[in-house]
């Protein structure tokens, strides 16, 4: 199905063509007509499925049908969990709306930067506001923004917002909106908490559950290297060097851990930068652009900071520590193998994390292949490390993960424990 069949206006089709999108992704095919018709939406989709265009294009279309001129009340409110995602959604909306006449105004606000410039910008009004919940409430409390004309509310990565403790803020924001409005909710996972939020928020929503974009071509090879906790940093350095990884996203569970690892990598001339909640927005942006440009080889991130980062064709994602919430594993490895490229998700698993690995496997519906690297094996002093025969895991629903199973590991310096059992 071509984009031209979805009912979008010519200026939007022009922007789509300029973005280089040949055909709509599955979520776009379903979401665009539904949103154009004014329906509520409940979409199981994560980053990489094309969800942003799925809601932004039809909302731009609807907004451009009726212009408010100079006196612009906020008509579309998009809430995102992180600054990075807010900035990216803002950029995408501006890109898709570039040829609309009259132009629609989009503003992006998030915490961690000065509030005054945001207040000044909002004085001129905006048709679309992309915001993180906390900062939006600060702006509301300072009378810098009014939400009484909002026609559509978008909750992007709703599961993430709840994980980050934004539920009270979200409920406060919803209470400020007109009762009659369109609601679109996007979430990668559906916990009881999300279900609770959707009840009462959505009216007869159209439910969309899509196999992610490029599923057939998208592959993520998952592997767990069993090792001792104390040798994780050395093992990572070893892998980066011997495997010549040039662009690696590494997840740590703590900000301190991210800083320590970054220092260690830089000491041995592996150029690394950390992004986490204690870093200024400027530092994060610099790190991210350096990583995208290739001047920074390793980006070390905590889950919260990494959320929403859009880096195309990321070849390697490393779980330096397994995430506490198993759903985060799905989010993390969703950063690799995107846009049809093969990616590798490598987890460094110490003895105390084997239980967490099992929980993740349960969620994923399969076993992740275990290996050890010669010289960095998990010591036998600790409790025995259970090893299971690798088999192709079933990809979970609603994720972009497609596991290729136990493909032969090309690196000669590794032993396949399960094979030598
Ligand atoms: P998202 O899931 O919204 O984060 O989008 C993931 C990536 O897919 C972004 O880099 C978009 O620019 C890109 N994208 C969105 N829609 C399409 C499409 N129909 N064809 C190709 N790329 C797309």
C-alpha cells in the first residue's frame, strides 16, 4: 500500500517522500486512518516501528485543516518519558510538517534545562507541545502554558513513563485537559499498571499490535557471556578490541558504574562517553552526536538516559549488567538490528545475575545462548552456573527482536560451554 492511499494531504506526502519513506510501516497503515478518523488508539509498539510518523502525520493533517492564526492554543499534547525522546519527536513533527501552509508551530519542553527560555517560547503559543511530564507541570504551575484547548493527547512510551514514576504527574496533567478529546497511547509492554491507566482514559480504542517494521530482515543475535563480576570491565575491553567493535552502546545499572566504566575505557584509548541522569543536557547531546559521528566509540548509558535515543543501524548493544526489570532487556536490545541490519546483543552475566537471565528468558520465551571467553571464564568457586543448550528463542510479541538462534560464533577465542558440556 502506498502512502498516497492513506488520506494524507499533499504537503505531508511531500515530506514523507523527502524523508525517503517508500511505503508505510505496518503500524502506520493501521494508525494513520484511525487517527485521521478521530479514534482513540491503543498501540503496542516500540521505537523502531515507525510509530512517531504513525501518530504525527495524521495529527498534522487534522491540525492543518483548521488554523488558529496568531492566537495558538495547544491542540496536540505529546508526553514522552525522556528529554531525548521529546527532542526527537519534536524534530520528526517539524520535519513532517515542513511543507504545511500555514505552518504549524511545535514546541518541545523538558526538564534539566532552564525553564525561562521555554516560558518565553511558549508565550507565542504552539499548536503542538511535546513535553516530559514533570517539566510540563512546572510550566502549568507558573501559568506559562494552558491545556484547556487540547484536542489530542499522545502518551508515547507509556510503559516507560510509568516505570519512571510519572503516573501521578500524568494523572494531574490529564485532569487539566478537556474531557472530550482524542487519546493515543503507545507502549512496548502491557503491565497491569498500563491497563489500569488505559481504563478510563481511552474510549473504544482501536487496538493495534504490529509485527515490527522489517521483521523479516531484522535480526538480533543474543549471547550471554558468563564471567566473574570483577572481570567484566576487562572482558568488555577485550571484546571491543579483539572484535574491533566500532560503535557500541553499553548499558550499566548505575550512574556511578557508567562513569567508572567510561573512565576505564578512556584510559586504554577506547574513546567513551557516559550519558545518565546526572549529566547536563548539553553533555548528553555532545556525547550522542559524537557517538553518531563516530568520534565516540562506546556510549555508556543507564536505561533511563538511553530511552528514546534513535541511532540507526546500531551494530552492538552490551548489557554490562542485566537490567532489573526484564522488560528493559527487550527495550535495550531493541536498539540493535534496526532497519534490517543484523545486530548483536551481548550480555555480561555474573553469578548473581543468572536468576535475572532466567527471568528474561521466560519473558522472551526462549533460551539465550551462553558462552564464555577464554581467559575471562566464570570461576568455579562460585555457585555452579547453569548452562542450557541453545535453541532458537521465540521472539516476544510486540518487540522488534528476532533471534537468529545459535548461529556459530565466528570468534576463535571463545569456547561454547553448552557444546562442550
Ligand atoms: P520510530 O519507531 O518512530 O522511532 O521510527 C524509527 C525510524 O524509522 C525513524 O528513524 C524514522 O525516520 C523511520 N521511519 C518511520 N517510518 C518509516 C517508513 N515508512 N519507511 C522507512 N523508515 C521509516
